[in-house]
């Protein structure tokens, strides 16, 4: 058993870093229409920038996780925060689609990969005992959700009062301000935290084992859906509501409500993951999310239906993350957790790339988001079916020769 005060600072620091990084990227949906109107940049180009940051996030995540496994989280978080802030600053002053894609796409994608799940939750997972690991990850993720609740309306207010550029620069300053918290994430780790010896497993052996593990493959495939659904909704819900003749501010309120209920949802999922088999919780989570999407799409659009949809989506929003990372840790241990979860998360971000990118293209071609709403619902039902048969038995590879 580890001392309680060993885990608490890591959980708090991780929650604050996640709060800033995830909260900032959730504001991007608010800037889609203003960028198009003020800068004359097409919706397809803006969608491509947002989609690209999701893809770059996924592609860089295994490398960020591996760097944190090897060197610790602090230098990775510091580098990522600077890249994130540079991307926001460039987007704030971008006058062409190319500059927007480099800033909000490439640089933000690298920054998010270094300041979110594979780096932060891996540090949290290492200081928690196996029986409390899911709960600890859920607490960090829940705290991180505060950023979406707080930063979306704050960014909306700053943008309306001072303009798009000032809002993006303020978010860049915030990202730099939280970077020193990465030092707290390396209060760590080892046999005392995990309750078992930490063997020097060969990364190549563990990766080979993961690639042959049916449960890991199913988990990775299912995680694709989560990224597709969340990126589409976060990017296009505000604009979709305007098309439905709803007030423009309702979209920001809905995204903020998703963040508020996400705090409850991620904590609850982390708690359930310590008591119920995590793959079962994941399966039901995807099913409930898809059912909410179907009902929202077909029901009349009112303030009550929008806010009710946002609340349900918030309860299921990022609960997948502590459950998925906890399940990877349960099967393979924590020594290479950053790398293994990073690879799994790449699938999530490929889904995010398609969810954010295809939405703008489909709307430009058809003038409607209907095909994407149907696709998000069907994909969630498939993901639910993929998770129930996952085998979560621990796999212990042979330790590498000294």
C-alpha cells in the first residue's frame, strides 16, 4: 500500500493539466464560424485544421507516451505546452488557411499529444495500487473535465468582448501557465505503487504480444468510434443548432454542460471500473451514447432537448479514457503503459480526424449534417458489441534478459 499523499499531488496536477489542454481544444467549435466570416477561410479548410490536430495528436501519442515512459512526464509536458501555445498564437494571427492548418492543426496536435492522456494518466496509474487505479484515473479525468465546463463559456465571452484573436492568445497564455505542473507528475512510481515487482520487459516483446492479443485489438477498434463521435459533436454541434434555428449561445452552453456532466461521468466510470469488469462498462457506455444520439436527432429541437442531450453525452463523454487505459494496464501492466495506450489512442484519433474532417466536407456537398448523425449512432452500436467479449486476464510476458 502506498501513502495516500503520494497519489494525491499527482492526481491534482494531472487534473489541472488535462483541464487546460482538453478545455482549450473543446473551444475550437466556437471559432469555426468566426474564422470563416472574419478571415474568409472556407469551412472545409477550418474543418481540415481541426481534423489534422486530431490526427497528429494520435500519430504523436505513442511517441509522447514512450518518451514519458523513458524520461518522465515533466519534459514531455513542458515541450507540449510550448508547442500548444505556439499553435494557438499562430492561429490567432492566421490570415490564410495554410497558416491556420499549421497552427491549429500541426502544432496544436503535437501539443495535445504531450499534455493529455498517455502522458498524464500513465503517471497517475503508476502511483495507484491496482485496485485503485481505475478510480485514480477517473478522478484525474473528472478534474480535467472542469476545463471544458469553465473554458468554453469563458472563451465565448472573451471572443465576443475582445475578438477572436484575443481569445486564442489568452488560451495560449493559460497553456504556458500550467506547464510547470508537469514536474508533479514524476512523483512516482515503482513496485510500491503497483504492488508487484517491475521487471524490465522488452518493449518489442510487449508490443508483439499486444498485436496478437484479441482483446487489445478489439479495444483499439472500439476506441475509433469514441474519437469519431466526440470530434463530430464537439466541432459541429454549435453550427448544427444554428441551422435548427436555435440561439447561437446555446451551442456554447451545450458544450459547457457536456464538460460539467463529464466530471460526474468520468468519476463514475472510474469508480465502476474498480468494481465491474471494465469492458462491460465500456460496452454499455457506447450503447447509451448511441441511443442518446438517435433520440436527439429525431426529437424536436428545443432548449430542453438540447440541454438534456448535452447532459447525457457529458456522462458518457470521456469515461472511455480511464476505463480503456485501466484495462490496458490490467492486461499488460504499467511499465509500458504510455506506449501501449498511445497506440490504442491512435485509433481514437483517426476516428477524430474523420469525424471532424468529414463533417465539413459532407456539409459543403449536401448542406446537411444528417449522414454524420446517423453514422455516429451506428458506429456506437458496433463499438458496444466489440467490447463485451474482451478477455481482461493479465498477461505477463517473460522479463527481458539482464
